[in-house]
């Protein structure tokens, strides 16, 4: 099991130029320690692994960014976000779970 919390806020600003609107967003989320289900520790000495290995450590993340929405005929968005992660001092996160700039092209059809 994992405990998660998420707070999200978004403001849409209509524009009359190349885009239909620009959306500004900020998000905070939290995730507690969790495992993919691999047992690796024999806690009671019976030869059976009883405890699960923590694969994803507890973390907080703050994301801020903007989404640029095209109007017809494209029906697409360009998203620019920065994600900043916070871990305890003794944690070495995977490369994919570190602070980063994210650029996405979302196409709806």
C-alpha cells in the first residue's frame, strides 16, 4: 500500500493570438514509501522472506508550469512544467524521479 496526497490549482487565461488559452498551474503531491511486492528480508528466522523491499522512497513534489492550448483545427496543447522533488537526506532517487523540466505535446482527436 501507499499513501498519497495531491493539491492542484489552475488558472485559464483566454488569448486571441496563436493559442485559444494559456493555463497556469501549480501542484503539490506526496507519496509515502512503497514496494513493487518483492519480499527480501527474513524477519523471524524461519527461512521465508517476510518484509517487502522499498522500491520507491517517500517524496514530495512541487510542479509549476503552463499549458498553451491551440484552438481549432489542431486541438492540441503544449505543456511546459518544472517538477521539483524533495527526498530525505539519505535517499538516492532513480534518474526518472529527480527534478526536471518537462515539455509535452498533447494531441486530441
